[in-house]
C-alpha cells in the first residue's frame, strides 16, 4: 500500500517513466517531453489523499502502481521490463478487492484507445468495453480513451 506524505515521489517517478516507455507514438511528443516528476509528485500528494494506491516492488524497487477512488481504477502502470510477469494482474486484483470492500459490485477504468497492449490485458482480465471519450487535451482533441467495466461479484 502507498502512504500519503511518503510515497508520492516514487509514484510520480514511476508514472513519468511508464508514460515515457509506453506512449511514444500514441501521445504527442510535447506531452511526453513536458512530463515533470516534481509536478507529478504534487499531483500525487493530492491523489493519495483521495483514494488508495498500491506499489508493486521487485528486489526492493518500485516497478508499478495502481490507484482507486470510489469504483474507478484511476491509474494502473507497470514498467515495461516487468510486464507479462503477473504484476499488473496482482495490482488490478488489489484495486478490485478494495473497490469490493467499499461495497461496489462493479468497477471501471479508462485506457488510451490506441494502447492495444493494455486493452488486451483488460479484456483478458474480464473487462467489457463500455464507451469512448476525449482524453481532454485541448490541443489534441482527437486523442480518445475507452472505458472498461468489470463485474466484481462473480
């Protein structure tokens, strides 16, 4: 589990690293070039006060994290070198367990529409496509994300 006033730096570093590994060609380069660990750390200081996060570690190093707020998995990232080893599935399982403990019978998340690898993962994990929307970048309104819904009471 991640702790406020303790883990936002690690989460921020992981987020920036994961975005830079995952999104070239999917997101405009100015977005990736503009990523800033300090700004992300401040954002995660707020995020950890409004939700629950888990950090996955391998050999004492952070390799991924997941965050939930209400019935939404707001974030799930795993470093490329640690993908396909069950880390993402374990993190998603923790997220679903927490959402279920809060009394929700379903969960949802949004993923970049062009991220075929993540979409296959979420479909493999039982996610059902349920919508599409703009990510919200004013300069790039055509970047879309898709929603996946998950039943937790099966």
